C-alpha cells in the first residue's frame, strides 16, 4: 500500500492533461470531465504547461483524414451520430476510426432510447442485441486480429457488458486500461464487474497512479467501505486533498455504512465547494429521507431543478421529496423520468420499486427491482425488495431465494437475516429459521426483533429453555419497549414459565412487569393469584403438582381472552 | 405545262436508255442492307433486302437476310413464311435455325419439333457441304461457325422441349449444344440456373465439354475459370476440405459408412445416383444412420417420394447423355483445326492469360458468383456490398437482383425490398423476378395471402420459376400449413432437379408433423444431392434427436460442428453466430447423454456467439440444476425470464429448483450442511427427470425455433 501512495504529482498532472486531450479528441466526454476535475484539484505552482507535447492535439489523425475527422467530430458533438459515422466510414488512422465506431454505437443507443416506450417499467432488455450485433462482429474481428487500440477495446468492452458477456468484458477492459490507463470510463465500467475482494486482488492491473483510485472506488462499490475510506483518505494526504471526487466517494461510503450524520455533513461540505454539482445528490436526498428532514429535501429539490431539470439525479431528488410527502404516484413519475434519461440509473429503479410497494402494485415493484438487479447485482435493497414483493404475492420460495442473495450481499445486516428467518418459518423450516435469527442477534440486531422472533419460534417448538433465554434477552433490550404487545407476551410467557418451574420469585417479578401496563392488568392479577395459591399449595402438599396442570390450562384461555379484550378496547 | 411534261418524259426515256448501258451491283444493296441492320433501321433494311431478294431471284442468302429483317421487326410468322416458301430450311442450316427461332417465338412448339424431327440435323450438315459447292456465299461459313450454328440450333431445340415440358430431352439437347460449342453459355446457364443438374453432374459436364480443339491453352484456362465460377455453389466450399475427403479413417465413420451403404441399397434412386457420381469418396461418406424401420407407410408424402424415385431414376443420366453427344461430335466435329494463336493481332487486345484472369475478377459474372458464395455462407451484409457495386455498373442485372432479394429478405429490410420491388415492376412488369420481389415483400411483412398471389403471378410468367415455389412453400410453412407447404416444395423438386433445398424443406416439414421417418428419408435425398451441406446434416441431427436417438444425434451434430469449424478455419474466420443453434443442440444432446460438463460448455459457447438469448440461459440453468449447482441455475433462469417474461417452461423449472433450494441453507453455517446438499442433489435430479415432460417440451420448442430460423436462413438460397 505504501508504494501505491508515492505519486509524482507533476507526472500525474501531465498524464491528466494528456488524457483530457485524448478523450476530448474522441468525444469521450465523461472521462475527460473526471480527469479535468482531478486536474483542477492538483495545484502545483511550478508546473509548466510546455511540458505537454504540442503534437498531442493531432496525434492519431492522419493528415489526409483530418478534414473528414473534423467534420465527423462536429457532427458527433451535435449528436448527429449516423452522419458522423458516415463521414468516417473509410478512415484508417486511429482517432477517426474510433469516432466511426463510437458514433455507430451512440447512434444505436440514441435510437434505442428514443424508441423506448414512455412507461419505463415496460422496457425489455434484449432490444439492443439486434442493434449491436453488427458493431459487435466488427469489433470482435478487429479484436481477434489484435487491431483494436485501447479506446476501441473500451468500446468493445462496453458492448460486451451490454450483452451480458461479463467474463470477456473483464478481460477486454483490463487490456484496455493497460493500454490507456487514463481512460477513467473504462475503470468505471470495470468496477461493477468485480464481485468481491478476492477478485479485485487477483486482477492484473497496470502500474499506474490511477490504479489506486480504481481500487478504492471498487472497494466502496463492493461495500468494503472501511478499506475504501482509508484508501481515499490516504489519497487525500498524498496530494489530492482538493479533489471533490474523493470527498464524494467518502460520503458515499459513509452512506453505505449507514453513518447518516457523517455522510450528510460531507455532502454539505461538497455542496459548499461546488454548489452546482449534481452527481450523487440523490444519495444525499436519500440520507435526508432517512433523517426525515422534509424542509432540507424541499430545498434540495428546488435547487436541483434550478440547476438542471433533466438530469436523472434531479428527478430522483424530486421523486424522493414526493415520496416523503406520501405522493407516491408523483414520485413514480419522476423516477420514470430519471429512467427515461438514463435507463441504467440504478437508484431510480430501486426507489421506484419502493414506491410501487407503497402503492401495493407488487408486480410493477417486482419489475422495477428486477431491472435494478439487472443493472447492478449488488444492490441488496432491490433483492430485499424482491423478496418482500414475492412474499406478498405468496410465493415464498422465490422470496426466500431473494432474501438469501440479499443476505449474501450484506451478511452482517440483521434485517435481511430476519426476513430470511421469517420466510423459513413460513415454509416450516424451523431449524433454518432459528439459525437465521441467532445469526441476526449475533451480528447486532438493528431493529431488535430477532430475539422476540427467536423466542416465539422456540415457544412454538416447545423448547422452553431456549424460549425463556430468548425472551429474557428480548425484555432486557430497552428498544423492545416500543412494541407493547410483544413485550406483554414475553412477560406473560416468562411469568407462566416460572410459575411452572415453581420459581415464584421470578414469576412474581415478571407478573409485576405485566401489571405495570394498564391494558393487561387483569391477566397480571390472575397470574399473581395463581402464584399466591401455588405457593400455598406447594407449602401444603404434593397435590399441588396435579393442580398445576389445571392451573396452566386455565391461564392459557385467560391470556387469549385478555388479548381479545385488548383488541376491543383499542 | 404540257411541254414541260413532255420534256421530262423524254428525259426519263433518255435515262432508261442510259440504264441499259449502266450496271448496278446487287452487292451494293446487300451492303446497304447490312448497314441498315447495324443501325437498327429494320424497316428500311427490310425494304431493301426484299429488293435484293427479288433482284437476285431468291438467292438463298438474300432470302435469309430478308427473313432476318422480318425477325428483327418481330414479324415472326412472316419471316417463317418467307423461309418456308423458299424451302430453304431443308437445305440450309442458317435458314432452318431462323425458322425454328421464328416458330419458337410465335410459340408454335409442336410445328417446330415436327420440323426438327423430320429433318436429320446431322444430314443437313452434310447437305450443307454439298450446297457449298453450288453456293459460294454460304461457303464462307467455316466449320467453326457451323458448330456454333449447330449449337444454337440444339439450344433452340432444348428450349422448345423445355417449353413443352419434355425436360429430360431438353437437358440432352442443352448438353449437345454445349458439346458443339463450349461458348454456348446460354445452355450452361439454363442447366445451372434452373438447378437441373446434380452438382457432380455439373462437374462432369464441365470436364467433358472442355474443348481441346476449339481454342488455345490460354483461352482454355480462362474458359475453365469462368465456368467454374458459374458452378461455385454453397456446398463446393466444403468439398475441398481435405479432412472431409477421408472421414472413413475414423472408426466411427467407417461404421457409418456401412450403415449408409445398406441405406443406399434400400433406396434405388440413391444407388442410381451414386453410380453416376464420380466423387464417391466425398459423397455419402457422411453418416447416414438408418432408423430401424421395417414397415413402410404409404402416406401421401411417401407416395410422392416413391414416385419421385421412379421418375427421376428413369429420367436422365448425364453419363449417357454425354456419351450420346460425344458420339455425335465424333461423327461431325473433328473437322476442326486449331484456331491460330492470336499474336498477329492488334497488340492492345493481347493480354497474358494470368493478367486476363486477374482482370476478369472484375467481370460482373465473377463478382456475382462471389456474392452468391457469400450469400450461401449467410454473410448478407458483405454480399450486399458486392451487389451494390454490381448494380452500380449494371442496375438491371437479373441474377444480381435475385441475390439482392434474398439478402434483403434475410436482413428483413422491408423498406429496401419495397422500393426495389416497385422499381422492378415499373421497369419490367413482364419479368417474373419483378413479381417475385413483390411477393417476397408481402411475405416479409407478414401478409402471406397477398404474397402468394404475386408469386403465382411470377409463376404464370415463367412456369419453370422454381424459387417462387420455394418461397410459396415457405409462406405456408410460416403459417404452419405443413401439407400445403410440402405440396409447394414438391413442385419445386420437379422444377429444380439438382437442388437439395426442396428436399431439405420437405424433410423439415415432415419433422414438424412428427413424421420422423419420412423426414429422414428426405434428408437422405437432400444429402445425395448435396452430400456436404452442413444444414442438411444439422437437420438430420435434429430429427434424430426428435426420435430420441440421442447418441446418433450427438454424433451427427459433432460431425457437423467439425465440418463447420474446418470451413471457418480455411477461411480464417471465427465461427459465425448462425451456428449458435448447432451449439445449443449439441448442448441438449450432451445433456441427454449425461455429459453435463460438455453440455454446459456448448451452451456457453452458444451464448458467446449469440448473447442475451433466453433459451440458452434456460438450457444453461437446466444443466446447472442437473449438476446440482442450484443457485447458479436459479440465476440463469432469472436471466432467461428477464429476457422473456412469460416463458412457461423456464418458470416451471425455476419453481421446482427454488423449492429444492429451500433446503440449501446459505453458508451461514458450514459442516452439517454438506451432507444435506448431497442429499438434495439427488432429490433434484429425481425431481427434474420426473418432470420430464417439461424438458421434452423445451427441446421441442428449442428445435422449433431453430427450424424456423433455418427456414428463413435458407429461404432464398434459390433466388438465383
């Protein structure tokens, strides 16, 4: 790690500027934007621009093709892709050739987007196969003949990824970043293809300063947040402290870690430096959503609209705002708009799924979640949502599968485990359910239900010892106070259990606990009476044991009637 | 006034008197006629030629010239009458040819045939010799031209025979024509483009007609090159493959060979054809397993097949035809002496043979041959590129237009096809191709009813228009009207004797109607015509699979794959995505034969050829499930369902797998789980095989899909 952090900033800056020029030549605007941001963040006083070779601007364009290149490039910039492709169709030198391929790709993509139905939920995935097959075969042939340059590889990789040929895509992207390390888009495309830390470590990455950025980025992408944060922080120390990209990445990591306040703080910091930045703002609004800061959200939404109404981020921010106001239809409308602008916009899919769930439109929700996991398989919320949706439509087998995936993605999130356990319970796989609940308790129960569930399950299984343990743990958890009914249930169970065990001390203790709550006073009193009488009997004779059974059988109907009363009073 | 008249009269008299002394040369008029003919001023030419004929008192040459003028003016009956009246047709070959041509043009086929039969053409030849003694003008026609004349006469005869539906006799005559003059390309075209001859027959023919006397070596080379280009067909590219040449070497194939031989003995036709074939080593070397079938069902299709065997067996054999015409030739032709080499000529016209071959690459015929080859290899885009080039030079080149229709159909470019069909109909409404284009367009846009109407129109214009029948059949096949489709294909068989495609299609249709035995027979027929056609082989594999002979099917598919890869290697290309079904089918077979890993591998390859295919994902998932890798299986099923939401089969299997997956605890705990899993593996396989119905259904489905694809892939192979 140490050697990763030794950067020659002058070299870095040279790389950046060169990269920006190269990307601009090829119309790769997002890469050059990122590079320029980074470049802006590095300020070196003694840096001389003259170090950049003046020829870079025209390198890769042969003299005779320059005119047609210029023409095509302007068409490209005007988004007339077919025209751009037509005028570069016979080009041989690398840059015009790339423009040719790239504008063919863009033309297809643009047409597909334009033709896609307005209702984003109806989008089907295989439409682009036919469009891309021709381009794909060209690239495939050139790739096999080793005629592709780095940028061409990038395009090939993008198409492969689109067609879901991930393995090949990874190799192609790797080759690409070896050839042109400053092509940040390639790194970004590669990053979601990495499944876990092991795979990340196994990659053969070029020795280049940008690699560290990629590794840190990917760590956050695969939810290894702490490592990612520390890497980015080191980068900040190594001279990139002014790079806003790093700050935003750290904020995302905190968001993933559910450290809401910290993340909000970082986002505010970012907004103060770059008030017109829209990237990741939807995440900020998610955080505000969690904190239920309605006014903040309203302000943010208005601001985002002011900056640019037609950005997926803006639409998501507005959607979130409507969502917190309970206007789910409107929220869906805005999420759909976001998706129209960018069909691969992950968070919009997931959020739209949530909204559909709110509207009880389970099928639409499933569709949305499905798209979300299509876009990014690691979106545990979508998997979780899928599980929920399938549970609602009474397909627990499906639900189980999705919960499982969610659990695999977030092994330390008790919510997933709890849901998994519940499904197992429904499917009558109690032992599995118990395992899930136990694990949920072990990893730190967020909502505090695991123990209760565990207790109930043991109760069902007539495993009194374990049930008592679980209930004890449950009542000792102060969070359980919010759920009165379950609390009463736990107390009653404990009390009855101890009566049974003739441990009248504890029984009385729990009965008194029940007594504290108004609604259940009669039951508590009846238990106390039983205790009292039992005590007398125990002192009296062995006969008591015979009576115990009777007593117990009395208690149970009482309990039930008590609950019924509750219901009626409430 | 009167005096003026008198003066004129006296002038005239004077002139007449002068004419007595002066002479006029009829030859001048003859030259005039010739010039006028060259200038296409036929009426004036006729006027003057009539004068010449009168002047020369019906000198044969002049009569001929006059008739020719009439012919040019499309007054066929008149021209014929002139010749008949002079009775020259019985003495002079030129006149006879012209007369026959006239009769042909005015559709009086029977009369023409009677005339031809009444005269022995060979005798006429000798009589021509005799006549030359009397007639110095016709004497100028040297022997070579005479051969050309005979060739053209034979060609005409063939055409007439074809018109009266005596096809086998017609073929004979075409071959005679070629034998007489190798330059009679029309005859070769007629043979090749109507798919009359089998491929090996075509090769034999070329071998045999290659003249040694009619031209010098360089020309021979060029000629051979050009003609071979003409014959270049879809299966020719495979036949050169060395590996395929000797497949018997592998023990497997040796076994197969025995099987084939038995099979062939059973089938009279095939044997017959085999004896014809000179390239036995290549032919039939590919595996014909015979399905154990003892009884023969006389279904309608069977009957047709049977009839077909009988008729085609008796109809024609190229060997006999060739030998007959050889006989003729030996009697008459060897009067030729070699044409002197052409060095004496204008140096600008002389090029070396090598150069000539190189330059000829640019000729339209060679270009279109290349385009066709691309078409047969399903490289439609590349093919269209060449076609554009050709059409740029010659926008009405018919053969090219055929290929273009095919390409456009394949690429489903209905707009271009619409435009093209419109233009064609505007420019030449009398050509069948125009209506063929229109019909194809309607079929492409899924209006088969109209499509068929226009195809019928095309057939009305040319009764021998085979491609129309094929397309006609396809349109029925698309609507799942199998019987009608077959009927159309049968008609196509009659028209295109040497083409294996109708057999292939009938086989496919039989397979779809679950008549596997028949299907197999038709595929063997197709193979006997095109022994190395991988498409046929592949279809045969599908049929084997359908009849649950999975081992055989796998074997066949594997052979197909190795042939295909060999072909690709030769062309230095990677496997094209049109072979994705083959790989998938191999995957299915391997799965059936319990070779799960291999099966998975094949499916994966198929996926990389054609990504985002829901069927492939389902198959992968299925194999994974059988291997016990349930979660991966589920993932693949999901991918499949994401691409195709309402797929019943996939969701059924998915449900089964998911239910089994319940037991499979996430790796929260280790240890005891493993045992559990093994148990499940067992469970699920049992479960899945018990739900065998669904599985079979998939396969059927898969294959159906393939067939459709195959159909469309081959749809217009016959265009040209």
